[in-house]
């Protein structure tokens, strides 16, 4: 029964694949909890720093940091945050599609772009499409380390501070819940007061923000805006890692379920084939007996 042996081999192969996907699902579920806790712990700090920086934009102090000024330059920087590994559904595809759309829009406006790649998948994609990658960082592991992130990102920040870039964007996958992640592109620089304006509109009153600076406005604002950029980059990577583990868990669960369905179908085919072979043998025996 050569056909039956071949089907048994296929069933065994799919069962082995199912064991692998099931193990990967359990590992992703274990890592997902830690990644979500890390991301949620970083969110309040990032939001507060962002709000304070927006308030400083409304306060109009005597000193204005270069990060808060708009540069009229036909060149922008894009920080692309992706994963180092695959098997996480369409997560990387969605964020890279958004980046591609944004780059085409900029190109149509006559604006050139430079990119910083965080993650192997984004680096490979940017290299294939011929984008100019000025710096990169890969193999971050399961825990993002700020000291490894700031170095590559500082390349774009220094260019913006010198007036060589008109804007800096960060593209990553925002974690919404275990079943849903959203690809977003946010403006990192120049710092705008959009969030403050939203708060003002929601409250229905105009708020004038001002501060007492110690020792002076320049020192406070310089340190604060550095923390602001560090917090946003770290938060983007933390959100992306939480999204990665969630997407991988869901993808591996779907793969495990699909493998189970394939096994059931192959077993049905195998049983039908075996039954047909037995029926054929019985028919031959009956026909031989009748002939005798």
C-alpha cells in the first residue's frame, strides 16, 4: 500500500510541525506577559514627558531648543522599528507598507529621506528598496536597552539640530490588545504642541503655561527634550516588542489549528484509501472463489 505509506508520512510530518508551532505559541505567550508589563510601565513616563514638552512649547520661554524649531529643508529622517525574527503574522508587513506609502508621498513632494533601521526585518526591507540607511541596530533580544537605541537614533537627532533635516518620524507597531496591533508613523521632531491643543479644546478653555526654571531655562529644556526623545524611542521599541510576541502567539495558534485540520483531512483520506484497498482485496477473493 504505497499510497497509504505516503499519506502516513505526510501525517507524521504535519504532526511534527504542529508540535513546533505549539511550542512556539507557548513561548510567545510566556514572553508576551513580560513584554506587556515592560511596555505598560514605560507608558506613563513617556506620556508625561511628552505633555510637559508640549506645555513648554506653549510657554514660549526666552530660550527655544532646536528640537522645537521647524527647519525648512527638503530632507527628513525616518526611524523604522521592526522585529529581528519573523513568524509573527503580517505585523512587519503592515508597518513597512505604511513606511513605503509615506516615502512615496515624500518623494512626490520632492523630499528625500534618510532611515534608521531598528530590527533585521526593517533593515532588509530598506536595503532592498534602495533607501539610504544611515545607521542600524539589530539583535536587541527580548529586552530593549536604551543605551543601544540612542546611538543609532542620535545620527538623525544631530542632523536635525544642525538644520539638515526638516522632520524626524518614527514608525512602529502600537500595541492595542492581544488580538490587535496597529502600524503607526508619528512625528518625533519638531516637537509640536498638538497634544496640548487637544487638551485645551477638550477642556473648553485657554490655559497659559509657564514655569520657574532652576538653574535656567536652557539647562532644563535641553535635558528635558533629550529625555523626551529617549522616552519616545524606548516606548516605540517596547510597544513593538509587545506587539511582536502577541502577533507571534496568535499566528502560531492559527498555524497549530491549521495543522490539526490538515491532519484530520489526511487521516480521512488515509482511512478511505485503506478501506478501498481492503474492499478491492475482498472483491478479488470473492471473485476467485466464485470462479472455482
